[in-house]
C-alpha cells in the first residue's frame, strides 16, 4: 500500500473508476488498492476472501486509507462493482498511461 501511495495509484484510479455520488465509505481507488494488497498478501483473488481480510485489519487499513473500515467495505457487491468498472477496455486504456508515467516518475 505504501508503493501505491508513491505511485499515486488511488488518485489515478479515482480519475478513471470514479465513485457513485451516494457512495459512503472507501472510494473505488482506495478499495482497489486495498484489494490488490489483499490479493498479494494471500495469493487469493476471490471476492469473498477480501471481506474477512479487511475486517481482520481495521486499524491498519484505517491508517493506510485515511478512513475507518466499515463491515461492508469489502463486500462481494462492492468488489464486483469495482471489477465491472475496471473491466471496460476504455477505462484500462485510460489508466495504463497514467500508471506508467507514475511508475517512471517513482523509478
């Protein structure tokens, strides 16, 4: 999650994934970064595994994400919605150049 901060990954994802106006809690950018951390730490990409992981680390994630973790943050619905937004080719094509630029800048 620290590397994601250096890459400004949350900001890049927010610009392209957006978050619904009535949404509460973690934004899609923060949620995506947290989910990637979960996947990398457990080598498990199942949607259902994310909720247990996040709920086991509420203070750590709150410190990293700058907001408290609610019980529903990493629900299957939230992560599924995030995947639907990310799976659009046009969305990824917009994210990739910004992520590459951030990577080059950090390097």
